[in-house]
C-alpha cells in the first residue's frame, strides 16, 4: 500500500504534483534545499537539504513508499543510491541517465528510428571542425548536462564563434546541433505505467521567448495526421525508455512537415500545466496514478486552452493586475509562492479556457490578459 510519496525537488512542478496527490489521499514529503520551497509550502513535510545530500536522500527513501523527482538535473547517484537500498523510485535511474544528458538522449532517439536535428558530440576543437563540416552553420552549442530554460546554450553562426564558446565552456562536454528553422514547436505529454499502458494528451503548440516557454496552445493548430504522428512517436519513446510516470517529448515541426525530437523530459512539463484546468485528469494526477500502480485515466480535454507563463521581470516582487486578470471568468491563475520575482523566473501561469477554437482572436485575448500583469517593488 502506498501512503507516502517522496519528491526530490520542491519547485513549481513538485508543488503542483503535491496539490494533485493530496485529494487522492496521499502524504507528500519534498526534499529541497530552500526552506518553505513552493512544493514544501503545500506538502505534508519538507526535508531541507541539497539534492546530493545522501543522508537526506536516504531519509526521504525511508519515509516514503515511492520516490519521484520533479526535474532531471539531479545527481543520478542520489537515485541510484535509493534503488540500491531497495527503495522504489519512478522513473528509474536508467531513464534519468538517458534523459539528463542531451547526447545520450539524442542517440537514444536516433536508435529508436525517430528523427532529431543533426547533432555531434563536442569535446575538442577537432570535434568542432568535423561538426562544422558535416552539419554546417548556424547551429546551437549546448552543455550536454545541466542546462534548462535556454541556460547553457549558445547560438553560433561560424567556426570562430563556436571556438569561443568551446573555450568559455571549459571542460564541460557539449553537443552541437544544427539550428532548425521550424514552423512550430510542439510537445506531447504522455504517461506510461509499469504494465506498459500509455496515454497521450493532445499535442501542444509552444511559443518560447529567450529559450523559456512563454505560451502553450492546445490543441496545436496542425493537421490531424501530424498530431497522430507526434503522439505515436511520444508513445514509442516512452515504451522504449521503459519509463513509469508522466513525461514530455518536445518536437520541432519543419515546413516539410517533418517532426524532429528536440528533447524528452522524464517528468510533468511546463507545457502540460493546462491539463490541471482543461482535462479530466491532470498530468500530475496521471503521474501519481502511474507511480502508485493505479489505473491511468483517459486524457479527456474539456475545452481548448491557452496557457501563459508569468515570469519575473526583475522590477520587484509584488504582482499587480491580478484582479483585472481574474475579472475574466475563463482564466484560472496559478501562482507558485516564490518570494523573489527575479528576471525570467517562473513565478506562475494562467490557463485561459476557451469556448471556441484557438484562433488569432483568442490568442490576442490571452496576450492582452497577460499584459495586465506587472511586477513592482
Ligand atoms: P531546449 O533547452 O533544448 O529545449 O531549448 C530551448 C529552446 O531553444 C527550444 O524550445 C527552441 O526554441 C530553441 N532551440 C533549442 N535547440 C534548437 C535547435 N537545434 N534549433 C532551433 N531552435 C532550438
């Protein structure tokens, strides 16, 4: 019987997971270095410790019936340690190992016969010269591990720029990717359980700004055939990974209707926040169902939706405009309880539920609603 769930990471994903688990009757303990973290504020308890604090990780394992994690940049040794002690962890360390390293991940996708953007492993100048020859410019150099929200990645337009990035990155292994001139960015949220049941949510269309997700539109404005192909690819990747839990596959859609996998997140994802308000079973509840061996729920969409992130702007920590925003009854606001609205920090999001289709008018309405929000001192 599962009663207590441990979550490594107490950010917004850990918080929304805990908010999904509580009505299902579970206790949640989060582990996060920051006291009263967004997740810790709503969980039953928080262990305040670093993610690689083995004694604290062990305590989390001892006190939980199953342990999960809210982001992939955690020390793999922490997860392996729990597994060695016989504690249940989902997704497994094998899944984490592949998905936390961009190079292993891209090779894995390629081995599944699913297209990705052209890529090469970069450790030396000679690697760079070979990649430039084979793949050409422009491209993106990314740290193989540890990057997120556009951090740890640099666009380069010629070899001298690429060399400068390599020098700056020091010893960190890099991956070089050809820059894709995509038509749209898409993602598929899916959940797989230990019996290999897989559910896939409708395809999301995502708009990023400065490498950070700004807006998600559901369903994506793409032909059914492309949506079905994206969902099939996501299901195949989940199956081949053997993941247990909710995950997300991000794609680039090219003008030639090609789908190229950009990355896989082995956890609930920012582009799936809309599932809390627009579907019968959120990506968080679905994750819980998978890791607790409960039946998965058909991901039924109640209404079309637009999700917009509310980012800090560095102009203060007080958010204004929420009462104007909430005057629109189609909007549901989620704030994460973070104290400091540092520029680019994810402070919250809102979901606009639509009666009609996603079109230019509804997108303009969501953007106008977003423009009502501002941060001051
Ligand atoms: P990532 O951290 O890899 O998801 O990258 C963040 C964002 O940067 C993506 O969502 C894209 O908007 C952009 N990006 C990353 N890699 C590429 C690429 N190879 N070609 C074009 N855009 C990219």
